[in-house]
C-alpha cells in the first residue's frame, strides 16, 4: 500500500468510518478508481473510496509527514 498524501475530513455525514476534522492517509488510486474519489485509510484501517468533496488535501512539511507515517506503522 503506497501512501501518497493526506486529507482532512470535512464531511462525514452518514459515514461511521470517518471522523470529521481528522487527517487520513491517501492511498495511491487503483486503475479503475473514478477521478472524483479519493482512496483513504479510514477508521476500519482499510482503504476505501470516498468522494473528494468530503476532504481537503493537506500538504505537511516532510518531517511532519514522516512522523505521521511512523505513527501509522506503530
């Protein structure tokens, strides 16, 4: 699984696997994934597709992104 970025959840309406205002890892899309969706690792710890409008893409400095990835691996 290749994490390619991070997304802040802005809307979790009708979805128990996302928490509003939480940052989720974005996983590299699969070949047939629609462009209007992001593949994120949600609270189930699995990657699923969600509409991109539910998120804001966030760009962290390299050191911060590395620390987040280390915490995910722990």
